[in-house]
């Protein structure tokens, strides 16, 4: 079982970059839209965050026990498991 300290170290590795984030807007209009968030866009562009999101999608499984994405060694590409 991971300790609180282990989780903190993991968060530091992934999100430590956020300490250097420039001043950005999270809500850019009257209606909130995450796809327009400067903060979310900046965070998602950081290599450590990108790697964590990929790892979560590649190695986690849904309630059905299946992964979310899979690698095809023949084509050397990744795709969602529902992508026909």
C-alpha cells in the first residue's frame, strides 16, 4: 500500500511543473468550458502530465476489466479498444 509520502512524491514528479506555470485564465467567458481553459491547456502540454495521462489510459482498466487503449505491435500504433 502506498503511503501518504509516496503519493506526495508522485504528485511532485507529475505536477511539480505547475509551480512554474505563468499567469493564465481558467474561465475565459461567462460559461465555463474546460477546453478553453488556459490553465488546463498549459498543464496538459507538460511532459510529466502527458506521460501520466498516457500511463493511466494504457495501464488502467474500466469497470468491465478491459483496458482503455491497446498497442498493436504489427502496426506499432495505439488505439481505443472500441475503435473498429
